[in-house]
C-alpha cells in the first residue's frame, strides 16, 4: 500500500441556499491606534482564494478590498478609529458572506498603562539587604520600558524573557528603598510618547527595630461564619506611620493590605470571608521618613473559616444562538481575587477554557464555535494560596449554535481544511456537514 499523500481530486461543485458563514476579525497587535503604531485588522475565513471585504460602521461602501489567491486570510491597515467588520466572497458576482463580529478601534493620544507586579504578583514583607523583582508588562511587544519611584527614573539591572515585558531587579535593598513604584513604556519610534503610568506597586521594608504593634479581631471569634465581615485592628505606640497587614501561608508572608491612618490604629476589613481567608495574620508599621525604621511583627491572629468557597455566577455575553465561526465569551464572576477560573461543559472532566487573573472575575472564550460546542456550561474557580481550594460550580448556561451554513459557488473540496486531515484540526469544522454536492 502506498503510504504517500494522494493527489487532489477533481473540482466539485458545492451549492446551497444559505449564506456563507462569517469570518473571524481580530486586531494586531492591539485594538487602538496612536502615533507611531501600525495597527492592523486580520480577517480569517474558512476558504482559500476568496476576496475579503472590510467595512467601517457609518461608511456606505466597503472600506478596503483584498484578494487572497493562496491564503485564507487578509490583513488591513487601520488609520481611523471606528467599528469594523469584515466579510468575504468566493467570486466577483457572488454575494458576500455573513459579516464577522465587530471590532472597535479607539484612537488614543497616549498609550494605555502597563501592569506592574512585585515578586511574581504578590507583595511581600522584606527586610533591608534582601532583593525584589518588579515586572512591567505592556499590552504590545517591542517597546522601551522605564521604572520610576515618584518622579525619579531608576537605573537598575534588567532582564526579559518576552518582548512585551521587562524584569527590574532591585538588589540589596536599603531602608529608603521602600515605597511606591510605577513603570511606563513607549514605542521605539523617534518622538514617541510615553504611556500612562502603571498602577503603583508598593515595596514594604521593615528592619524590625521598633516595638511590635498589637493586632486584634472583631468579632473576637476566630472561626467566623462564611460571608461575614471581619475587622482586624492594628495598634502602634505612636501616630504617623504606615501599617501593613501580613498574611502567612505555605511558608510565605504576603502583604494583604496597607493603610496610613491619622491616628495610632489601622482598621483592615475582610469582607464576605470564606475558606480562602483562613490564615495567620500579623501586622507591622514603618516610618515614612528617614531613618525608615520598621517594627517587629505583632503576635499572630489565626482565622479559620469553614465551608466551601461560594459559587460564582456565569453569564453569556451574547443573546440567542451563536453564529457558527464566531467566538462565544462567558463571564465568570467570583468572589476571590488571584484565582484560576475554569469553564466546564456538562459531561466532560477537562475544562473547555482556563484563565488566571488578579480580578474576582474573568472572561472565558470558546473560539470558532460550531455545533460541537453546543451544551450546558458551568464555571468554578481555584485558589492556590495559602491552600488549594476549588469553589462550587455556578448555575449552568446553555450554549446554542445556529443551524449549519451551506456554500454556493465553485470551490476545491479539499481546500476547506487544507492544512489538516483531521476534522478537529479544521478552523471551521462546522462547515463540513453542511455541504451539499451537486
């Protein structure tokens, strides 16, 4: 038996009464334009050798037309803000396909801010002489980064593993190195503007030389009911200091909150407590002026909250049945930040989508939706610190897929999925069962 690949069959005529299914429209690299940035729109269809059409909302005619004689996609440069969609047609006199989902392009005078995280995303309580890593992540690649403390630009050792981020290494920290840090970026073009500043990341240093504060809980019970409010009060010997609430678990001490009250007492609130809040808590205070001394930690307060993590809410960000070929986005709204969200289809053990975020909610995306995606979906979230816990599952949301589409015109049947011999490898597998051969 010949194990080599066979040659393509003769052309067949494929016809049908329903319109061509929509392509997928996405942005490269970001959904905004700013001076010096070459933003593009990528329109991906299911067939080779078609003509792609780009439309901007409010314009009567197609904005641009691009032929793709040997490809399934076309790229369009974008110079104006607006709401865009794309479609395609198989021949000049043929009707265009259903339009893609719209993409909104904004025009920004200043690039949006990057994100800045400390020590892998979690602020720790550090001692002078130790080291810390600040990671600045931009929304696009190939930019120049800058780390600042206040208005001062810092020149520190840097490293990178990806063109969209930079690691700033702070070695042998001195007492005065604590405080608020920000980062920003700019495009490498001459006269490019710096982005907005990132949200601040605060570095807490304490040398442990000042007397320890006192930490107490209200209500006084150390086993509060799930969903209740717990207030942790930290009292220092004097006013004018910066308080840090520290949470301990899995051999790590992380700063859970920071306050600078006018008096000698800081009130930290834990709202809607659940099992994930079970931990040992302590507090410290630090001077905000030279010599930047810090206290020893308070005696710990141990909180234990029983019961499962509360279930999240799952919402579909669409109405009605999903058109084949489009993305389906489901928003999972939880109660706890810094968790992994899981989207689960009824009857399946492996998650259909996973997302980690520092926010208490996340968008979970099913791409290139077809009939094989129909079913009931639920979501949950997993906390990995200070201990691994999985929440209850949300109430289910049903995903319905609109009926199959049929092609009209002349195409090469093998070209539907030219890069794969398996149905699972086809970006538009839902098109295959809908074909009607003449």
